[in-house]
C-alpha cells in the first residue's frame, strides 16, 4: 500500500479532476475491485459532494465490487449505490441496465476505476470520463504511452486541441 501511496502518476490529470468534482452536479463512480471499496468510500467522504452514485457489478465476477460489498462497507451511507446490470469485469454500455444508463447519461462527471472499466469505455470519446487505473499489461501501457505497472489519472480530452 505504501508503494501505491508514494507512486508518481505517469499521467496526472488530477487537478482537472478536482476542478470537475467541484463543478459537477452529479458524479458517477464506476467501482472496480472489492478490496478498493474501502478507499472509494473514503474518497467519497473526502470530496463531500452531495450527489454521488457508486456503480457496482451485477454479480460476482473475479474480484469486482458487488452490492453485497457496498452494503458490508457502509457505502450506502455515503453514496447512492446501483448495479450496472452486467456481470463482467468491465462496463460495457450496450450490456448495462436501463436504470444504470439513465444515471450514466445524466452524470456530469464519471470516474471510471480500474483497467477493466477502461477497456470497456476507452472508445466512448466522452469528456466526462476520468480513468483511474494501473496499466497492468504492456498493451494498455502502450496504448496510454506509459510503462506497465504505471498509475494514471487520465481524461483523454485534457490535452486535446
């Protein structure tokens, strides 16, 4: 954990993310790993935003976060929690529930956690999405122009002209 806390971000769009959090009316966070939900809850408590929805997977898949994890960690005390309606290690919009899609479409800011969610959403070309992930393989590292194992806070429109 200490290595992660002290790691330098290979792509660091966190200042823009902070600004977008302050200006957002509705924030959607796409959860990733079950073990990270404790830190996600702390993050939500820290940003003190009044309208945060936290999305989980519809069922247990690998180590992805589910509604049961959200209930056990008290996530429901700090955010609205919704299933994305799909039980895969990614968010694939065409497979998500109508309820999830309504929230997705109405969000001003989408924080997508993990490489799996990045893989499902990287071609959406949506300026609302910030990807928070570690590049776990050379393919994603090459795509982001970072080394395997690098941490990023990335919005694909940040440096767009």
